[in-house]
C-alpha cells in the first residue's frame, strides 16, 4: 500500500477502512430507503446492505480484496450539496446547474437494463433483479473530471464484474459498451448537437472486470439522484469522469473497440482510454493539477493530479507496456 504521507495535505491517504461521519450514516439511509422500499422493490437492496455493512469493505469480493480495500480513500467526501448541484449530464444541458434543475422529472421506475451482444446469457434486468446480483457496498472514490476539477464521493453499488460474470461473455467479447438513455421527451439536452446521442462509453474487458470498476445505484447513503445518473451509472475512478456513463439502459459486449461519444466529438482531445494522467495534457489545458470542489476559496491551492487518479497500485498493470501518450 502506498501512503504518500510526505507530500502534505494535497495527497490522499488510501486506507483499508473508509470512515464515515462527514455524511449521513447507513442507519439513516436504511431507515429511509428501507421504509420507503415497501412496495417499490427496493427491499432486497436494504437487506443486502445490512449484510454488506457487517463485513469489511472489499471482503465481498473473493480474490480481489486487496485491490479494493487498499484503494478506498480517507479524504473527506465532497459535500452532498456540491456533488448534486455541480454536474455534467449533457442530456439535460451543458451548464453545471442544468442537471439538478432539469433532471428532476427523469422517470427511473420502471427501468430496464438490457445486457446483450457477445454473451451466452443476454438478458433484460429490472432494477430489483439487477441489485440482487451482489451485495451493495459503500466505497469512497475520488472523481476527476477531464475539465480539471475533482470531488470525493461515497458511492453505493458493487463491482461491475458481478454483472459481467452473470452475463457469461463469449470468447469474442473484448470490449464492454455502456449506452445511456436517450429520451428527447425527458431530456431537453438532446435538442443540442453537442454530442451524438445516445451517450456511449466503453471499457476494455479487463478494465471492466477490474474490481474497482463499479456499477452504482446510490450515493451519500441514498438512492442516486437523477442528476447523478439514476437509477444506475458507472464509477471508474482511475479514468476521467466522462467514462462513467449515467442512466445506463444497455450494456453490450463487443468483439471490436467501439467509438465513444466523446471520441467522436473531438478525437484529438478525448481518447478511448482517458486514464487520469498528470503527464498527458489535454490539448487545450494542463492536467497536472486539479481544483477540488468545495476548496475553491480565495486561498485554496490546486491539488496535484495523481497518476491513474491515485489508483496506480491497483490498475497500473492493466496498462503495462502501453504508450500512455499514444493510447490516451
Ligand atoms: N450520460 C451521461 N453520462 C455522463 C455525462 C454526460 O454528460 N452524460 N457526463 C460525464 C462527466 S463529464 C462527468 S465528470 C461525470 C459527472 O458525474 P457527477 O455529476 O455524478 O459528478 O458524469 C459523466 N457521465
Ligand atoms: Mo467530466
């Protein structure tokens, strides 16, 4: 494990245990979601949460314990207020304040997730069936946006690998694609041609299987707010935020590397990999440092951006031998 103690306040200190207290605890969440769950199909989730809470973070992931628990950050989470009012969700507009305003009416029930392509078990999940696949865990991850700001968010969900294993990919499956809902009736941002809708993202199979890659259903002890990608989104903490697609309706297993929405929009600016890397600048700005949301006072210092967003010990081997400037 890597404790960058010598570099002062600007560095995270990964720890085996994620402290809570800076935000509401599990019991608050259980009381509210657990009670509200009656009749909405969320009961199973609440039950599993109790089980997950009684084992150390990461223990639910047989064989991958060290790669998850060693990565959880002890940095203080960004305030829930900031994390739910400063958002990128272009389907609802390009202003940071747009999603919180305009995503309110997003219908997340019922929701269907189609799992398809190069799999032996193509299937459509409703939310309840999907959440039953594994025990919900809380994990505090850093989130680094390609624009140069960052947050620390306590997510609720489980490793994407659980879903991948359930789908039983064929030997041809080399990439996993994530497709966001594109419903013009609910998403006013679709009128803009800023991106080619639907929003599509993708990971290489080994990246998607990495235990840190998380399928998320909640944050701050509650179900995901619409503006943060309800009812399910990705959290891929070692990559720039845009890789973590929101409000996913389709997961496709592919033999060939697909083009993502951001690659299509600006191929010289946004690569397929988009791993957080302080040594590979965006063509229009440096990626060496970042502004932590909530620390933007007059005397706030920028923080140095960390290789793979601080998760190098866990994910570095995925890219062994690759030229990270070429495969940016
Ligand atoms: N469908 C969709 N997913 C998306 C985006 C988007 O515009 N549409 N924006 C991405 C970007 S750029 C970031 S930084 C994160 C922001 O997640 P947050 O609002 O929960 O912090 O979501 C990502 N996922
Ligand atoms: Mo972003």
